[in-house]
């Protein structure tokens, strides 16, 4: 999400997570949630959805329907378009690095696409909304491109979508840009912020048994959207919510934290990045708040750790994917092993947009293999994506594109919750849960 007035930077998993340093956690920077392993599922809540072993993607060859070995370099390549925000402040180059590693893995290990090499036509948005138009024109104009993948397109999405306009399908992990959830022939396998944030309500009610919540957010366009979604989800779960915003440049946040009722609320929900997360953590410590803090990956960035003395707040974090740092998860282990083989560095592996880029490309490999290299067209890819049931690599077992008429691109509304225990260690608290119905 934006630090100044940039458009919505990212949804549930949009902050770039740097490798977590093995240093002492900052004492008292936040509070721990109960070590619950699921939701009670009472009332109208969606119960925690436990994945079967067959739903957890670890065998990439079987997943994409490929043939072991290298692609035939003599065959005509199959080209995917790729668009991402990078090269400037707030960009996420690791999304493209994850996508490139996946392409290499497909070509070196999974036999390409029906034997044909896979390649990317990459276009980047650096710092301006109108740059999305340039990328749209580049990828629409390339006749070899029948489908497009997107990384973290939180900026430039409106101008990009105005050009693509459904003429070619777009597959994205998390739909972070505000126009992405409604863009024609766009498919978000990990969901978008408004729908995923509903799970905060389910978690707060069913796991924490909370009745009241304090939401503290930055007064920027993106954070207002995020906080509004969080408030809606919490209220849908029956909680009484007080939401207070603060200026992005503020450092002393005792006032806003107090005004939101964090001293007495059953759960505290920070929605900010960088300095805002640091300020909230320091204020909670000064006020001796001991109730659970449930944040997003927005507060899992290296500048937050630096601002708090070397480690992240020991809060609970909700995410729309299995964390790559979750050593207990078989799909995370598979990603780390395979992506390292394809040259993705350890530092980038731990940032959430790298596995999202990896997942997007391998989903496309699955779809394109099902179609066959000689029958790939924008129409055939779109048709396959419309009926794509999942599972998603490092994501939910089941997706349903078109579930929400007002956000046709959204194929998922599930999230998981982790407890950060310091020194880079995350403990899973839930499996996949859905918003309150």
C-alpha cells in the first residue's frame, strides 16, 4: 500500500518480505495470539478448510502435465506476456524473478510446453500510472503473446486494463491494483484485498473469540481501502469495531492507537507499512497492550525490523498463501528446492511476490499444456482459465473464478494465519479459512 498518495499498493500479501534475520526479537513490540490450530466454525462462519495431501502441490511435473527433461530449443517458443511494478520505489522485482525462475524450471525440467520452450515478454511499470498503457500496448501488440501474467500491478493497472480490455487473458496471483478485480478476462488465483480481508472477521470471532476490534490505519487511499475491507469483515463477524487513521508521516502514534481503543479492544488490527508499523508497535508497547495483534504482510518488511531493533513484531499475520518461510509446509519446501534449482536466490525466495510469480507461471504451464502448443490462442486460454478449479501452488486447494458478480476476476477469498515467534520463525495457526457468510 502507498506511503504517500500512490494507488493501492497491495492487498493481503503485497508487502515485499525480505529474509528474516536471525537476531533477537524486539521485546514487547506486540502481542501473541493464541496458538489455535483452526476455527470453531460456529454460526454462519466458513469452517477452516483442511487440504488433503493431493491438494498440496509438490510434484510440479504431474501438476503441469509435462514430460520430464528439457524443452526442444529447436521448436518455436510459446510466449507469455508479463507485467509488474519494479525499477522504482515500492516496486517488487522479486515477482519477475520468481516468474523467470519458473520459466527456466519449466524449460529445464518439465519439458517446456508440449516440448516447446516457454519465454516471457516482460514490461515494467516504474513509477507512473500511464506506464501501464505502454505495457498494455507492448503486450497486446505482440502477436506471439496469447496470455499475460501479472506480478504486483498496484500501479498502472487502470491504464493497462484500458488497453488490454479483455482481448488477452490476464492471470495474477493477488489482484492488488484497484481495477484488477473487475477487469475483463482477468483471473486472480489468490484473490483481492476486499474479499480476503473478510477472513480477519472469521479469525477474530472463531479463534480469538473477540467481541471488539481496534483498527489503526494510515490515511492514504490504499490503506483506507484496506481498512474499510477489514472493518467490513470484522463487523460481518459480529464484532464492534473502531477504526482510526493517522498521517503517513506521523511517528508518535500513541494518540491514534489510544483513540482506536487498543487499550480495551479484544484484537488490534494494524494496516500500514514501514514507519507506520514501527510506530504502532512502539505505541502498543508503551501502552502495555497485551491483546492479540493481527496484521498483514504489510508489516513484514526489513525496514520494520530495522526500526524495531532488528526483528519484526511478534504479531499474528494473515496471508493469502502458504508462507515460503513455513518450514512445516510441504509445498513451501517444494518451492524452495525447485526455485533454488532454477537460480532463485534465498533472499528473494522469502519475499511473498516471488512465489506468487512462480505460481502464476506454473499455473499457465498447466493450462497451456492442457490446450496443446498448436492450439494456444487468447480465446482458448481464457476458456481454460474460466473453468480452472485449482489447486494453486502454495495457495488454496479450490478456487472458483466468477464467484463474485461484482468482482468477476476474483477466484479466491481464503487466507491463513501465522504467528511470528521471532528470529525468522513462523508458526501456522490455521489452515485456509473463508470470510463470514
